[in-house]
C-alpha cells in the first residue's frame, strides 16, 4: 500500500473511532491503533501501523465507500447513460421507430453517407473519452447495486450486444428478474483501431439504436429493475482484460488440442503447426475431431472452404496479413475469451450467463466441458439453460409495456412456476439437456395457452347464450343488437324483456351473472397467460 493511501485510510479510521462511529472489540487492535505515530513529514509513519490496523482501516474505508455509492440511485445512472445515447443517436432512433426500420438497415444506410461517417469519426475520440469518464465515475455505483440485488440475474455475453431482431429482455424477463447488458459502445471503441472508420460508425449506430430500445425497461420504476446497462470492463480495466485474455488463450489451446488430438505448448506452437501444414485441406486432414472446428453456425460447406473464408474476412476486418495458423488461433482465442468474459462478469454480479448467439453458446458449452474435465469450475446454473430456452423465436414479440405491466402486477412468481414446471434438475449445458429444457418450456407455455384458449371459447359461448338464455333468438325477434347487451350496462327494460321471453331468470339475477361474466373476461385478459397469449398466440397456432 502506498504511504499516502495508508495515511488517508488510517487517519479516517481514527476520526471514525473518535467520533464513536466505529467500535473496536479487539483489545490488540485498539492498542495497535494507539501506537500509530506521525513521521517527521507530518504523515502517518508506516512502520508504526501493524497489519490489524491496516486491515481494519481498509474494511472501514470500504464500508463507507460502499455506503456512499449506494446513495446514488441506480435509475439515475441508467437515465444519464440513455441521455448520452439520445444526444448522439436520438434522431436516428426516432426515424427508425417512425418508419419501422431495423437498426441494421438504418446503420447500413447511414454508413454509406461519407459526410456522416466523417463527422462521427472526427468526434469519436472525444466521445469515447467522455464515455470512459462516465463509467469511471458511475461503474462502481452500478456494481454496488447489482451486488446488492438478491434477485435472479442474467448477464448477457458472447457478443457486443443482443441481436437487433428482438428484445431479449422481453422473453428472458418472463423468468429472470434482471437482465444485465454491457454498454456496447465501450467494447466497440476499444476495438476501433482495428476497424475501418466506416465500420466503426456502422456498428456504433447499430448498437446504439438497439440499446435505446431497452430504455423503457431500464428506466421503469421497478425493484428489481428489468434491465441494467453495466460498463464493459474488457479494455478499460487492464487487470480484468489480462485475466480474460490469459484464460481465453489457455482454453484456446485446450480446444485446439481436442481438435487435433495433440498437445500444444503455447500459441506459437499451435500457429506454427497449422501454418506448417500448408493449406486448408491438409490442415483439416490432420484433425482428430473436425466437428469442433466451428467458425459460425450459419456457415455451411466443406471445412477447408470455411477456413479460407474466415482467413479472408479476418484479414479484411483487421487489415493484417494472417497465416492459416494465426487465423485458427484468432478464431479459438476470440471465442474462448468471450466465454470467459461472460462467466467472469456473471460471477462479478452474482448472476448466470445469458448467450443467445448460437456459435458463442457452443463455445460456452465446450468451456464448461473442458473445465469439468480438468476438475475446475462448476456446472451451469439451471437459470443459464432456462434463459437460453426463453430466447426461442416463439417467445419473441412481447412489447416492453407488457413485461412492465406483468411485473407491476406481481406476476413474476406465477410466470416462473409456469415456465419451470416439470424441469426438476438440470445437470449440464449439453445440446441434449438444452434441447430438453427448451422443449419443456415451450410445452409448458403451449399447454397454458391451450387452457386459456379453451376458457376463452367457453366464455364466448356463455356470452352468446348468456348463461342459458338463447339471447340470439330473442335479439333477432326483438330487433336488439347483441353488442348493446354485452358491452353496455343492461337496462331493466331489456332484462325484463329477456326474462319474460325466457321465463326463468329474474332481471337482477341476469344482471349479476352478466357482471360475473364481464369480470371473468377482464381477469382473463389481465392474467399473465392472457397477456402473453394476446401477443404470441399466432406463433403457437391459435387464431
């Protein structure tokens, strides 16, 4: 510990002790504190401070800092973050919403306008510095609040930001309390030196517009929050970045060993081996398990062609001349770094990983497998697999306001019970296990929708017959509109008319049954399943 830091901490400890805000129960520590002396320079003499005083001073300072950070509302930080995005990308976001154009399309169109690219790139360094300053100030506040939350948290990883095609929080949020998303611009700006100005601008627009789509969920006044935007530690935090890179490199070598059936001592050994093998065909022929050579789950065709494609795309993106060995290592290392980054950030805020990109998910599965074989790590939390299942396209499409209303109505426990029904234990992140959980989740929701649809049909039938009275026959003969009976308060005259024709129910009994039927209809529509059914029924085959 630096002498100046020690001076500040011990001085603060003595002030808190003398003010009665700190109690010291250990006689030894109390005596040690009394032995602390100032040096000739008027600062605390480090040689007079023993380990017990140092530890106590550090703990007290930590408690005070934690308390101070907690006093800054999390919602305030989130609001200020979205103001930054709004100031820089708000107009494009409004246009995208107005014309119902995707973030991908807007970013591609905007990046084709040289004037916009030039204007952005002229200010990007200042923008990046301002964003870094923002997170340096508020990142610890977000960390404290996330650690204080005892709710179920999903931590997104495996890509810069979730796909623009759907709002992942509106599906995963049916089960998980809080979705933690990394600030996409922070990660992008750390990579900008390796990208062309046009690509930096395109990706910045795409991810900023996508992030703005989560503003309503992040700023909803709910506890726990549905969405939290957190700082991306990879890049700005040098110690964290080194840890992720070191772990990723080790896992990349393990993965390469599994593919080629031989051990590699280091990255240079792998690169030299693959490069010496010559061309893609020869490299693939040397593989003991070519099924683990995965660049992108969307790619098809022979593996040698995929390797050539990855090399060409990597060279175009990085603007570097790469060998096949370097391309392989870049692929393995990059994917494994993302897997480790996701796991570390999940542990950092006591959450579980959330990965929706299929390729990144496969590498996370391999990461779990390699760790288990080495006797390290633990099996994935059940929430990891359930969150993955909730990423199904069948469950995308719920509006943000629906998720917010469900939370405000206290539907979380009911939804969690519905989704997790029959999923008693999850033992691994294997494809078979993940597929089983996904099937069970979809089956549970489909069953709930079937029951809901049947109840709706029964209710519709009850409306037509009005609990036993053949209303349709009397409406025709009486010249009355059915809608006027069922959507307006029934008048005594109408009910009397119906009761006379039916000859069975008195007007007050008809009115009571009508009120019950209307109440049941409204409750059904406001129920969690009813609200989901309204938006997703078409995907499950209900009309």
